[in-house]
C-alpha cells in the first residue's frame, strides 16, 4: 500500500475478531515502532506485548468487575494483542550526560528538559506502529492508562521509573465498530494548521 493511502485509511478500531495476529506480522509492527526516531539515540523505548489470554492481566486491572460490564466498547476487549508503550526518562538523562551532549545541560535531570523527549519519541513509535498496522490490513486502537499507570506497572512487572505512555490494541477488525464520540469533530483544514513564514 502507498504511504498516502495508509495515512488516509488509518483510524481507531474498537471492535475486534478473536482471530490471532500472525507472529511474523506482529514482529513487523513491533519493528516499525522500534525504528522510530530517538533523541540522541537514547533508545528509552520498551514495548510490553500481551497476546491471547495474557491480555486479561491488563483488563483485570483497568476494567474490573462492574466497570467492565458497563464499558461502551466490548469489542475492544476481544483484541488479540495489546502493546503497552513504555518509556524510560532516565535513559534520556543518562545519554545527555555523556560527553557529546553534556553542554546541553539536559543530563542534569529530567526536570531540565523543557520538552520531555521521551514522550515525543514514544509518540513517534506509536504512530509508526499504527501506520504499520493499517498497512498490514489490521485494526488498531490507541488509548491511555490514565489512572491505572501504577496498577498496570505492577501487574506487568514493569520497573519503577518507567512511564507508561499508552496501550495499543491490535487485531482483525470485525466490522462491528462504532465510531468514537470524537470522530464527528471537524478536522482543521491545512490552512488552519499551517502558518507559513511565521504565525
């Protein structure tokens, strides 16, 4: 598929068939995420992959009991793959403390970063994975851990100090998807977004 077509076709899918994702295809998606930009080549990205019955560990923490019964997107829970995107701010601080980056002052601590590039780079990895899923003919849905970051960290054994940026559900769309409430919002035009030569 051409890149322009992938960009047009990419959308959030919230209803999946229980059919598994082929190992080779999944590895291609994960490789696409791994190949994303990394400030200073800090490589602070980790991906926790849950497949099949393993996904219950995530849902048991984030959607327990009655909350699950009232959840508006039950087809999302059938996704055969969940990828939890994790970033390590300390990897960026350590990299920018090295001799070739020390003059930036960013190696002194995470609070020295006016823009926390561990989140920027995680966003690039997420988009790479979402586009690779669309290119492979798969559905994907991006959502955040919100108030469950610490509980998910503990349930999945993710080391302290890491930040859970988002979770991506991946699988075969089952066609029963309903558009999210935000999908009806008007997309800003190119002229509204782009400020040529200045604001």
